[in-house]
C-alpha cells in the first residue's frame, strides 16, 4: 500500500510528522491492505494564513485495484483531528465496499 502525501502552500511536513501520518494510516487501514493499491492524502488549510477554527482539511483518496477510487474528507481544528475523521470515514466506506466484494464470492 503506497501512501502519497500532498500539502498546500501553507503547510510544510517534516519527516517525523510524515512518518506519524503514514503509521496512523497503515494502522487504521491495515485490514484492507490486500485491496488497496495507493492512498493519496491531501492536507490543506482552508483559511490560509488567517486564523479560524475548523479550517484544517484532510482529503483521502483510496485507490483499489479494478475499482473507482473512494474519496472522503474531514475538517477539524488540527491536521490530526482532520486526518482521524477522514480515516474513520474511509474505514466505513471500505467496510461497505469490501463487504460487497466478499458477498459476491
């Protein structure tokens, strides 16, 4: 499972934080790893340099072999909260998709 991290111009990711993000994604989506080829993570600050609450956004694109990508997003006060919310949504979406695949077998 390849993880590609993208950020907007308002955010610079250090290698330690990138490793934490990748670990969190691997841990959360490990049971779906056989079905996932790549995950694209898009982190952005909706308000840019202006202050604001609930302005950190995480968009996850989960690419599965032979299927359309699943895209989920979440907004939070911090990037960690936004990522956690997006991962929860991705788990629910993948549960549904993988469950339907297993029902066919």
